[in-house]
């Protein structure tokens, strides 16, 4: 089973340092993405187009971080040819940065919707749902990153399980907003912007779940991507692997 101590078990101190550095870069990128999601939701709810613009501007920085971490992973693979848990760590990091970059993209889309809604004025229906689902997916992203930082498969499992709740609440909100648009056609343009923002939040939840599944793969050595939540729970709670 992979844990924090596994990062310092090499004879080569340089290899230990490289693994710790690339992992810390992933977590730094995660912290920035987490802030981006938070600011995007806040900019929409508070009609703060200045904050929304900041979110959009940070996107280039996140894309650059993804490229840098990807290059670090390739260098370690080429130079060290890692095996077993070290290889899982590099694979998990290289896949997680893709999900983090996509979370950043979705936050940027929410910021774009925030700017459009600010220009249209008059807060539409759906802000309660945006705030609620926004809080839920922010927590998912935060806990997926915490699970990665602590090699915590149990916490990662709870993130994966929670994604179902977000999906269910997203569908409920969608039905309510579509009904509202049918009753008041003048609201269609504004409410569609809210619906697209909710869609981005739902996708952020999906990407957080992906990261959580990679943590389970890292810690337990089992690919749990397509096995369902029941079997995922069995893998996490039923023994350990090297």
C-alpha cells in the first residue's frame, strides 16, 4: 500500500526529492484551481464581473502549470524508470493534472456566464442552486486534493460516492429551471446562462471524482474507474496492496 513514507524509501535522495517536488507542484496547482472555482461561483452569485475577469485571466497560468508538471513526470519516467508504487504515483499525478486543468476550464466558463448575467442585470432564478451545488463541488475538489496529499483512500472513496448526490441535485435543479423558462419565456436567456453554469459545476464534480479514483489507484494499486461504487468500497475497505 502506498503512503507518505513511501516517498522517502529510495537510496537516491535526489529521486525522493523529485517525487516530493512533483507531488507538491500538483497540490499547488490544485490549490489555485480550487480558488478559481470558489471565485467563479462567487462572481456569479454576487454579480462581480471584475472577479469573473480575474478567474478568466488565471486560466493561462493553470494551463502552464499543467504543461510544467507533465514535463516533470516525463523526465522522471525517462531518467528513473520507476516501478510499482512510484510508477503509480507518476501516473496518478500526470492524469490528475488533466482533470485539474479541466476543472479550471469549467470555472472559466462559469466566470464567462457571470459576466453575461451581470451585463443583462436582474438576478434570475437558480442562484440558490448555484450556491448550493457550488459549495458541494468545491468541497469535493478540496477533499480529493486532501486525499491526494494524505494518501487517504477512505476520504477519496467518500468523494467518489458524493458525486452521485451532486448529479441528482443537478438534475432536479435543471428540471425546475426548465419549467420556470416555459412559464416565463422572457427569462430564457438569463436562465440558460444559469443552466450552463450548473452544467459546469456538475462537470467539476465529475473531475473531482476522477481525481479521487486516481488516489484509490495510487494507494491500493487497483484501477477502480469502471467498477461501480459498491466494488470500489470493497477495494478500499478490504485489505491492502503493495
